[in-house]
C-alpha cells in the first residue's frame, strides 16, 4: 500500500480524489497529463486497494476505496501541512 503511495504524482491523484470521484479524462485534464499515463497510475492505486472504480458508459470513475484510506490520507496531508507551517515559523524565529 505505501509503495503505491510512494510517488508524488500518485499522491496528487489521491489528493484530488479526496473531495469527490473523477473519471480518468477529468483527472488527466486537471493534471495536464496524458489519459494513458493517469490511467496507469490509477490502476496501480486500484490494485493496491486504495481506490475503487466504476464504469459508466465509456468512462471509468475512480474514488477513494473506503473511510480507512480516506482517514490515512487526510492525516498524512494534515501532517505535511503542519510540518510546512512549523518549518516556516522556524525560519521567522531565527
């Protein structure tokens, strides 16, 4: 699971999916990436059971798999943001 999250590009996808589900083409457009590239990253995250997917017509929609994954990501992103703020304060205190 953590290996699948070990790429900044895949983490960026997960962050976008925290708010709502997206289809592959929406994500590719937002990230300014090729659909095939985004699709491969999503498939890896799905294989790690971090995402669930559903086909609707021609589009594949992805979303965070469950509340455990959502909580893990939220805590991780909160920790990173807190660390950034702390690092900024240290620079001011010097």
